[in-house]
C-alpha cells in the first residue's frame, strides 16, 4: 500500500514509518520540516503544515492509507497559547480528512488521546474530542486510537517527569498519585500498522495501555533510579498546585500552566485494554522498568 504518515518525523511517526517499511509498504512522511536522516531508508518526505490545507493537499495524491499523528503535547503549554490545540488538532484533522477525501484515500487512522471529549476539562482533550467527531463523520474507512502515555527513545514523558521531580526531594501535586498506564512505542506501532491491514479495525475506537498502572510518584522514582539517583516525594495539595501553576503559567517561557494542572487531576489509564484486538496480551508488553533497565518500585 501507499501510506502517508502525517507527522511522520515525530517520535511515534519515525517508529511507525520503520514498521510500515518493514512490512513492505511505500511510505511518505509529511511534516513541517522533515529530515530524511531521521527516517528509515526508503521513506519519502513531504513538506506541509496541517494548519494550512494547501500545503498538505498534494501529498495525499495516490495514497491508499493515511495516519494522522500530528499532536501538540498535553504535558507542556504550546507556543502560541492554548488555542493552538484547536488549530492543530481539530482544524488540522479537518484539513487531513478533506485532502484524503479529495484524493479518494480509502483508510484513515487518527491518533487521539485517552479521555478525548469535546466537553473535556482541558484545551487538549476538547480539541482531540472535536477531531474525533470529524473523523467519525467522514465517509472514509476510519480507525481511532487512544493510547495512554507513550515511552521510548525520543519520547518526552520521562523528561517531563524529571522536570517535575528534582532528585532527592521532589514536591509533587497530590503526592504524585495521578495514575498512568504507559505503553512502549515498540509495542504500540505494530498495532498501529495492523489497523490498515485488517478490515475488522474499520469504524473502531481503541484504547491502548501498557502492562501496568503506575502513579506519577512511581514513574518519578524509576526515572531517577535510571540515573543512579533517589527521590523522596513531598506531597503538595492539589489546590495549592493549581494556584501556583496558574500564576507561574503567565510567566513567559514557563512550561506549565492551568491545563497541565487539570491534566494531573485525571488518571491516564484505560477502562478496558483493547490490545486483545491485535492478539496481544499484557504479558507481551514492555514495562517501564524493563525499558529503563531498573528494578520496579516496591
């Protein structure tokens, strides 16, 4: 198949392009500034910005399947303000769907997020929810995937955690009790690749998580242990965290704000892990501790 990976030069995109090439697909990575050296041999590149329809439309010509992986991080404030979430996630998805319809693309896979909801608590979650609605309304055969946080080489989750938790003594919102179900990128991308290979995935929304649920405090301890450091968590009341991040968020260059506070109030875990739709069990998946090559928290 001819496959276009929108956001193909990003963290997940690079890994997915490699997986698709290994499966014999002809792959094009579309991004604002693709660097061929970041991509596997055989991957074509195309330049475009999902917020500008005319810049991306030509890349959809001749494609059989499209992945829309473009996403701003929910962990940090976006440059340009929170309204960038609508521009990139909602409007960018609309542009991808329009271009896919124009060129009669037959399959469309949308990377969304756990908890995506047009009426959600954060700009990120609301924009992701509105994008999902657009995908479900299209005539193209679609699949939506909602992963928990994804880790692996080049991911930001571990570095985000380290930013929140300096070594030795780390004040964490709510004592770091927010729960995550991190999934390894090497486990996720084969499932993404399967989505265009089997018609049983058409019209499905999958929530995918890793083999274990970890609190933010547990993730912080693993991340520090991987650097030979220890950390003791100092609980900070959520209300105080909200005030602090709201005030600090107005400081230019400060990476966190009100949305990040709201994100930490909600767990990032799946109700039912849909990995079985891909003949995968949790025993097959990589734990965060195994990836970091450290002993798991007790």
